[in-house]
C-alpha cells in the first residue's frame, strides 16, 4: 500500500548541484565586494561627485543583473514567463523615468 520514495540522486545531478552552489557563492561574494567598493568610494570621497554617481549606478546595475541571473534563476530553462515579466517591468520603468525626465527638463 505504501510506496517507498527513492532519495537517490544520480551523480551527474549531484555534480550540477555542486557547480550551481559554487556559482551562487561566487556571485554572492562579488555582490558583497561591489557593495564594499561602493561604500568605500562614498566614504573616501576619492573621485568627483558626478563620476562617483555614475560608477555607483553601474555597480548597482551589475548587482541587479547578478540577482536576476543567479538568485532568481532566470538563466534556467522554463523561466521564460518570469523573465518576460521582469524585463518588461524594467522596460516600463525605464520608459516612465525617461518620460518624467523629459517632461521635467523640457
């Protein structure tokens, strides 16, 4: 009446899981490093304010890309609908900001 469920994982899946975990740790470490670099740039006040803001925006965009690609699993198969929604939201936000910017400075 009761079926036993096998908890065995094939060796290929086990290696894939290890590789995936390694990628997550590397990505997390890079995001921490980018956060520390951004904090150091603001605290040390070593560059012009305009360049510092542009550099911080680039670091933020890279961190968001890491978040989407690794931690939200957008690189995996079967996540196309979620990717379309997220990228569509980014596009809508960019258009809204561009429209607000144009209406403010025009």
